[in-house]
C-alpha cells in the first residue's frame, strides 16, 4: 500500500478534553444535512468527544442549527470547486459528511451538472482530505440507485453496481475513488448506499421516486396524490431518523474490519405499496389515486427492493424501523413544518 | 432513457463508397496503439468499410504506420485536456480506440496523474464524443487489475470490480461513466478488461507485472532475469496479436446484445509460471533466476487468474492462443525490433 498522505502540523485552538472534533457537512443545507446538524447540536459530541466546531457547506448558505454549544460556520459554494471545498474542510477536520448531491432526476436531465457535483465533487473532497493533519473520516451517501435488479432479486453484500441512471453511475464511480483514497491512507471513507428515504418533508418533486414519500405525506396533509405503480410494487426504504443513526455510526465505527471494501448496504426495509397504504387511515387512503405511469414504474422498477445487508448488521448498523414508526416520526418531526412551508 | 446527444451536421469530405470511416487511436504511440495502427494500415478497412482517415494521439507525437492508403494525422496532447481530445476526435469520427493510460506502477506512484489520465481522460472523451455527428463506437481498454480475487477464484461474468490499486479503481470508474454515456446515447462503448499482455517488447519496467513478460522475453534475448514468484503462480494473460483481434472485434460488433452492461471479460489464458518456463528451451530456462519478492507477489497475487468469459465467447471474442503460439508470435513480430532497440 502506497500513501501520498503528507502529515501536516495539526491545527490547534478550540482544543478540549479528549481532543478536537471538527466536523464538516457538505450538503449541510439539505433535508438530511439539517437533521444531522440539529442532532449534532443536541448531542454536542461524536465518538465520545465534544464537538469543537461544525462547518455547514451548501450551494446556498445553510442555516445553523439552534442551540449548538460549539461554533458553526455556514459557507456557500460549489462542491466541485476544489478551493471552496478546501475552505470547508480545514486541516484540523476529523469527520466529513459528504451529502452534497444532484439527485436522480436532475442528474438525468443535466449530465454535466451531475458529473460535476456527484463525481468531481468527491475528487475535490479527496484533494481537501489529503491536506488534513490526520486522514479524516468521510461518510459518503451513495444510493440504492447505483444498483439494478428485479423486484424479486435479493442483492448479496458483494453485488455488482450496475446503475441504470447517471446519478447511480456517478455515485458508484465516486465510491471507487473514495475507496481507493482510503486504501492509500489519504482519508478513511465509509460509502453508505441509502435506500429511498421516506417520508421526505416538503413538496412532491420530479424525482421518479417522489411518489414513494408522496403517497404517505400528501394524505397526511389531507391532499390527494397519484400512485403510478401497482399495490404489489416493492421498495427498499429507510426513515430519516434511522439514516441519521447510520450516518453517526459510520462516523464513529472502527473501519479496520471493512478492509478494502468501503461500501455498506445498510439494513433498510422492504415494503410494498399495499403495506404503505395500510399505514394510513381509510380516509387518508382514499386520497391516493391510481394513475399508472409506465415511465416512473420503469425507472423505479430497476432499483432492487431487497438487500441481504448481513455485513452492515455485523458492523453494527441498526435495523430499519417499521412503517408505523416511520409515519409516527414524520408526524412528530416534520408534519407541522411541512404544513407551514406549504401554507396548508 | 434521456439523450443529450444533439445531432450535428455531419462532416463530409474524403467520402468513399460505403461511407466515411474515420478512426482515432488515443494512446496511438504506445505498444498496442502502434500494432493496431499497423494492422489498420494493412487491412485498409474496418466493419467492411474502407478507412478514410486515422488520427493517432499521444503525449508525444506518434509515428504514422507505414503503407497506409488513407490520410493519417499524428497529434501530441494531454488526454485529460478536453480541447486537445476534441481536436483528436473530430465530428465525423466513427470509432475511437481509447488506449491512453498511466499504467499501474505509475498510477500508484502519482495519484493525481493517474486520476487525470485514467479517469478525467475518459470524461474528456465523453465530451468530444457528444459533439460527433453520430455517437461513435468507443473501444476502451480496462484491465484485469480492476478486479481482485485469490489465485483459485474463477471470476463470473458479473463479478464486482473491487480494485486493490489506483489504476484499477480509475479504470473501473471510467467504465461506469462510459457505460452511462452509452445508455444515454452519447456514444457506444465497449469496455474490454485486458489480461496481462505478454510478451511485451522493449525493456523490463517498474510495473509489478513486468516479470510476466520478462521471464519469456529476456531469455529469448539471451539475458538473465529474476523470477519474483513461485512456479505454481497462476496468471491471466493474453497476447498482443489476440488483443488486436479483440479491439477490432469490439469496434465492429453489434452492441445491442450488450444492453446496459458494456464490460467484457475477454477469453484470456490461465497460465502458471511453470507452463511459461516450459515454453523455453532448457538453455533459455536456465537464465530465469528465482528471486522471491513478497511485494511483487502481494500485488500481482491480488489479480484473479481465472475468468469465466462465457459472455465474451458468446459475443464472438476469439479464444486466446496457447503459449507456444505466443512465443512464436513474439519471435516473428517483436524480437528483432527489441534487439535493435536495446542494442543487443
């Protein structure tokens, strides 16, 4: 193994008992980034160390979480701009959550934008990480969309990534580069292939998977929503709360048992549309209208709905909770804010 | 499927019966590029069409093949420079052989150089291909080094690429991007994972696999050479002649049966060092000196020595010839030139 990592004098300042714990969230203004930042503010610690600084970086200046007992820097910039990323990842950074992404529909619509953010952004992060005093832990959110498989397939832990969309291809390519940089000792990456995250707050969007959250969220808001697939259609899903737990575990875990393979298929949940609808009341369920859409079914039908995830369980990634808890968490965490945001 | 391919007015000029056949070889000055260019000059045609133009592109200006009945442009440039690649791949290009690479030892020694040439070079090629009048066929040489596996493993056709070196990681990432660009209709790629090519002409180099050619070539030149692994050590190899056949087949084949999966594990040959030495005369064999080298054995030992290659056979890729033919071809094609080059 060859290492290009040149140790630098480690930045001090803000040192506390147990050492510095400076954290950066790239994509810190997004839906998961905000939840993660709020959690870090609440916990005040990571890996048993007090957080001594947090940098949030996004394409527009993110809002800091409320109640943080540590300094928070909020930066706006382009994740594919090496200088901007270097500023967001100073030399004393211990952990970087790389959540910045152009999502599937946008990456399909604009190839260049997807390549820049989803692939070149990770190369910029490798550059910044190499300048850190200690190789930082990188928690990279890859995606179920980097795989393909039938509705029936159960993907083994060593399944090949054969993406059917540009977003998945860029994520898989970025994984390869972060994995190689880990082998070389430039950084220490964990690449988590997230399932479809439900229930996303906010509005329906143009993502092919938009309906997966919408068929729960919209009825909970009292709104009608179309269902483009049949009720037997199966999906591999996770909840925002459990995703945050996975991200924190990936930041804190011992990576030695990973060896070369930095990819994690976390233990999501296989659900059918029928099971999702059963989590609603009859009145809510009546708001979901069958509107078959072959295009949407074709795209989402290429994403496997079942993964073995045995390795992730062995490595301590927690099991996804069931649908009733997912719905309850949305009511508790996001329903009021979504109502307010949408003027409902 | 979304296509960003904007058809342009197709360049004319040099048109012949059967249409234009303009070909570019990126890495046209290298060992395989020169052999391929010589073959195209000899054949004068590809896919049953007369070759109407050939561009050779490399980091230093390549030499044109002798006896070509078509115009040959020889360009020097950086394969990661989009403008240089656009010049090398004009809008009327039908076929690009992308052989330009920083090889394994060099990519391991200089991470930035490897990323630039082996990954960003393919992104520059995608840019150039999108500007072509018709999506060009891209024949991309990937490598056995993009896989890892034990000496005993037989790799199935859908084996995951889990590289243990930067060269392999960059090749696998470039494959993903070329495959996605194919799905989008920007180009039409075939990614061939070449086995270790023997017998390379010229001199021993610092590649971990240098010995694989050297233990045949050096004795055939009357020179001593070290053997860093045991005689039972198995390798997945191919000959330059058969590799040229594979490249030509990949340029001419119908890619519709490939579907999404643009990766080809061609039918190479599993050989042990013992079998290789048996292809030499007793006097030649005596020039090979056991000098165990754990570092070399560790690197090359991570490359699988057996692949199923059933899909490639079905798709018409020809079977690798045996060791006696490989040695005979080296004597015929390369021995005199290597002697002259090395002043022997």
